[in-house]
C-alpha cells in the first residue's frame, strides 16, 4: 500500500512537471509560429515592392526606348535623368531581391526548426504513452501480487481507483527511471 501511495505521489509530481514543460513548449511553438508569420509578411511586402519597382523600371525603359526612337543621335538632359533614375531603381531592385532571398532563407530555417521541434514533441509524447502503459502493467502486477499474497479482497478494492489510469494521468518519458531501480527490475 505504501509503494502505491509513493507511486501515486511521484506520478502526480512528474505529471505536473510534464504539464508545465508542455505549456512552455506550446508557448515557444506559438512564438516561433508568430515569428514565421511576421517573416512571411515582410517577405510578401518586399516581393510586392520588388514587383512594383520592376514595373516602374519596365515603364521607364519603354519610355526611354520611345524617346531614343524619336531623337536619333542626341541625348537630351531628360534622357540622362531617366537613365540615372533607371540605374538607381535597378540598384534598389537588386537590393530588394537580396533582401527577399535573405527573408526566404530565414523563413525556410524557421520552418525547419518548427518541424524539428514538432517531431521532438511527438517523440516525447510517444515515450510518455509507452511509460504510461508500462506503469499500468506494473500496477496491475502489484495488485495481482497483493491479491495472491494476502488473498484478501479488501486490499484489492482499496486499489481499484488505480484502474482508471490513462495516458493523461502519467505523461512521463522517464518516470520509471525516476521512481527507482526496483520498479525497473520487475519487468
């Protein structure tokens, strides 16, 4: 009876610790998702700016060609100003393309980290479920051992509340290891 109470206390503490860790992981995941969303928004803004500049450059180049067709050999001051403006806009466009590529890389890296974190969380959940099943089997073994040792049904009925355990009661990836080496030797 004392062992089961000790298991119950340890299980409750471990469950509380795991629930807190799970909350922290959820908060970190939400922050990463928000960061990824902000990066996507900046990326879209930069892409739109780049497209707008590209249209302006295309329009200016079209106008420059028309002016060149009208004035065969002489460049006017307006042509020179347009050329300077076109060069400046092309420079700006190159900078925007560089920023867009950088934001794309950051987005891909953030997605990769988020996917890795999700996989890690899934692995930990599977470990917790496995530990829960192991603990349920161990508790069942203890109940049977008590029943055989004492051959007394009141002891069994006092332990019947342990039958209601499920995966939400013990989310403990290393619970059996923390309980002590004695529990691990039974299996």
